[in-house]
């Protein structure tokens, strides 16, 4: 695998000493003022597993919680990025989901992005930790905060029962193409339950085969079909499953672009994608972003962000440590 097809943070090349890192972080927060550059230099160049070792050693050495110390010393989007780096992936997803549903209103885009892209194992771990931290069932909170076909889609995702095999049965592919056509374009109105059943249960390789076969049979992209047959959050949920199944690199490049295009920046989305993909495929996402939008991801971040927040994002995006 080429460097560009990997994460921008990789353990194989990290110079790591948890004691030195913990001491550096402690010194960066000591006395008046905070050395954000030092915090960025350490945390943006360590894997999540290494950050957890630093977190554990810090508590042992100094009798204090590193995350709490960071919260006390930092603020704004820089703080949000550092805290995202410091939490385990499951902790961060749980935190993001709860934040999206607490108080008045719901940020449906966060529910969609997490629940419609994570693996069965990820979702099971999220549900377990959500209950442990908030003393509530994730499914119950989702059910209380959403409605209709959109709620049914998220509940389906929450069951974590998607087929994850690599086997593609051509007969089943053809059956699904027929079902989707009859549930959408072939009739007045849309049978959302059939779209839900196929998109929520089929494996990603199977869905890719279905989308290709649908286009061949009906000369139309499944994405266009979803847009014409559904709307609102349900449409966004279906599209997220379809796009992330079909080409996850393209999906995340588009997600980053949407977080920064136009007036204002969706900082939560920008932080979430950069941090969660940094050890997986941010390198290839950067390349695709450049190809799709004729501008580098770094240039977009420089244009939309500032200060320590900009610096930490650039450190995560640019590093191949």
C-alpha cells in the first residue's frame, strides 16, 4: 500500500516515549499561559493508542486527569480538536452522538455520519459505552429524537447486523436491483421499507455490485434515484450509506469539502473527519480532495480556520509520522 493510501499518523514511524510526552504536556500547561504549539507537536504526532498510554501515565505520574487538565487550559475549536484526539474512537463517537441529541433540537447529520458508516463491531462498542456513560440506551434516545422512516433507518443501523462478508451473489444482486426499481422509479410513490431493507442489511461489496448493476440496467445512478425518491434526513441517510459503501474515499473528501464550502464552517464535521480518518485513510482522502476540487485540503483549512485550531488540523493532515 502506498503512503497516500494510508493514514497521516502511523505508529511505525512515531518517536514515542510516554514519560517524555507526559512531561512535555505537563510543562505546556504549567503556570500562566499555555504552550499550544507544544501540545500540538506531541498529540498530532502520536497514534490514538500512544495517546492513551500518555493519558494513563500522566494520571499515574501526576495524580491528575490529562483530559481534564486540557479542558481547563484550552478553549474553542482548538480544545475540541485536542479532546477528539485524546479520546478513544469509541469515546469520541459516543460523545458526538450524545452531544447531537442533548438539549433542544437534534443534529441529525451527526447521527447519520456515525451510525451509517461504522462497522457492526464499532456500533456494538458505541452502544455499550453509551449505556455505561449516560445510563441510557442509545436506541431509546434515537427513537425519542427522530421519527418516521428516518428513525427506522437509524434503528436498523443501531442493531449492528449488516452482512459483512465479501461474498457477492449475482442472483441476489439482480433481485435487489429489481426490488429497488419497483420500490422507486417503477411506481407512484416510494416504498421506503425496501430501500431500508437493502441498504441496511447488505454488505458493502454486495451494495457496490447492486449499484453498478442498477446503472447498467436502468442507465441511472442509485444516488440520483435516492435523491428523486426521498428527501431530507432520510435522503441524507440513504446517500451516506450508498456513497460510503460505493467509495468511502470519495465520501469523506466530499464531507470535508461540504464542511468548509460557502459561508461559515461546520467545525464539528471538519474535526470529526480529520481526526477519525487520520490513522485510516486521510492520505488518500487528501489526494482525492485535490482531484475533485482542484485545491488541496491544506489550502481549504488555511482559508477557513485560524490560530492554534488551524495549526493542529494542518499538523494532523500533513504529517506522515
